[in-house]
């Protein structure tokens, strides 16, 4: 009986599934519902990272921390301009991508950003005029970056100890300061946080009495053991090195990928950083500690015979030679069609025209090791007497003098109308460049006082560096 009932139910079900209308409703079984991933599908597809999404890129001025409008942002061949808020929107897959940014007045940037965790990203770009990429701020060694506008009063943002004497200032570029101590340990420091990005220790037991120079990809520095070192700017790894055979105290000046410098044997070199070969070299006959200044198509450098040489940067041939009244230890500065030359044993500052005509000379009572700074028609320089001077660039007339309380050895610096100097009184003084009225007294200092960028200045103590920025009124 039970068996007959089961057979009857099965027959009824079969008849119900085969209607006479000729239309069937097909229901896909669960096994056909595409739950399995194709083997070729890329990683993270379950999060949609391979699907195009609206990526939001904000472009900031890395020094002034303001948004950059009308910057061109490019991702995977697609380009958009930033709006008035510095924001661009581009459709692209949410994964790690190369992003290029270009804007008028800024160095172009190319970075790789991971949009997987977050589709909002920020790129910082930098104005070349707000950087301090070598000793003296410019190839003319004016010690006075014209576009940086940072005035006192200041407050301290961060400081870092560098273990040994800081005799020469940091070179600053694209958000990082690169500085060496007397033991030739080179540090890369974030200008925003003060953290070390990397530290490079020169092998052996070297000494260093110069600043590094920063190029697009490299950090170049010289040592008193006679080596030129070229580091990878991103990580501090040594790329290559070269030794001319004599101590180098000249800070590098790099123009068109050529490093120009002098050495203790009295030779001047033009070292091609691309080919690793010397383009030219020549002997000037006396020890060179001066760094080279390049302006008006001339290379200017001094020697211990008291000669100021004007050479061709292309060939090294002599254009003219001027004479001062003693050894030239410091670095000439070129501005206003004039070359300003310090003489250590001559106790003086001498001015020539860039064509070689003697113009005027100021004399102090003791050594003038200090390299001059020039801005706004004023030349600022210091003496071992402790006197800090402001002279007219045109006539040489001394406009003001300020006694710092200790011998001045390092270069003067001018930023935004304030002339700075360090001295062996262990402090940094800043005065009005036109009047000599004191505006800044910083309780740490020794040799060269200041470098920096458009965001912050770096004050240099004996072995510690201090980042300061203007106080903002409320």
C-alpha cells in the first residue's frame, strides 16, 4: 500500500513539471551561481582594487604648506588639473600607481602612491627658489636666498644633535636638510619632523670642512682626506667616489652636472658627475680652501697667494687675475656686477668688477676668514675682532658695525632683510641689514649661522642644529 502511494506522488510531480503550454521556467541549481573565483583574477579583486575608482590627489607646496592650483596630475596616461583647492580627481585602479605632478614655478615630482587602503593621497612639490641646495645658497655664493621670507621673532620647532662640530651649514632641498659634521658623517633630516631619514658614515677616520651640495638625484660632498663622495639622495647609499690626491675644503658647486672645486695642492677641478671623469683641471700654484663661485659665465676662486682667479667654467682657461693683500681663505660672493673677496691675513674685504677692475677695499683690525653675504646693496662680513660690518656694495662705505663679543670665523648670511652671523661668543646675532640694529639673539652658535628653506630656518650651534619658524600672531 505504501509503495503504491509513493509511485503515485512521483507521477503527479512529473506531470506538473511538464506543462502543455510549451514554456519552461528554468531555475539554475546552486552549483552554477559563480561563487568560485577565476584562477587568473588578480589579488585583492574581492575588495575591488582592480576596478577603476575616483582617486583624489591633493597637491601642496611642500614648504609653505598651501594648496597648489592648476597643477597637472597624471596617472596611467590620464591627466587632470587641480582646482582652486589644489585637488584633482582621476579614474584609475585602486592599487600602487606612479603619480606625476607638474606646476609652473615648481620642480616636477614623480612618486609611487598606494591607493589600495585609501583613495585620497597628497603630493608635495617644491619651488626651486625656496631651496638652499649648496653652500652660499646660490652658485654665485651670495649667502642670501632672495625668495625666502622668514623674519623674527622665531620659535623653536625641533633640534637634533649631530655628535661633533658643525663647521658648515646644511644644504636644504625638497623638504630635507643634508648636513655633515667634522667627522664626515652626513645626515638627512626631515625639515618637517626633525627625524633622520638616513645617516651615512664615511669610512676610515675622515674630516670634513665643507657643506654638501644637492642635485636632482644625488648628494655630493668632499672630505679633507681628499675624497669626493656621491650618495643616493633617497637612502644615503654610496654610488661612487673619486680622489684627486689632496685635501678638499672647497664646498661643491654643481652646475650642469659638473662639480667645481679646489684642493690643498692648489689645483682646480671640473668633475663630470655623469661620466665620473675630470673635464679639466689646472694648478693655480697655491693652496685653495676657498669654494668656487660661478656667475656671469665665470668661475671665481681664491688662493693662498692672495690671487682671485676668474676662469672659464668650460675649459678652465684664465679670464683675469686680481690680487688682494693677503691669503684668501673664504669664498668670494658675486652680486651687482661685483666680486667681493675676503682676505684672512690681509684683514680685509676687497671688491672687483666681474671684469677684473679693482673697486674698493675695507680693512678690519684682524683676520677676515668670514665669507661675505650680499643683498639689497649691502655686503655683510665679519672679523676676528668680533666686529660684524655692513658695507655699501657700490662704494665700500661702512654703513654700520656691530660687536658680537667673540671672533667671527664663519660666513655671514642674509635672509629677508636680516643679516646673521655666528661667533665664538657661542651665539647667533641677527641685525637689520640696512641699519645694524639687533633683531635676533640666539643662545647657540659658533661658525656659520643659518641655512634653511621657505618653511623654516636652521640655526647652527656647536654640534646641534635647531629648526625655527616665525611666531604667528593670534
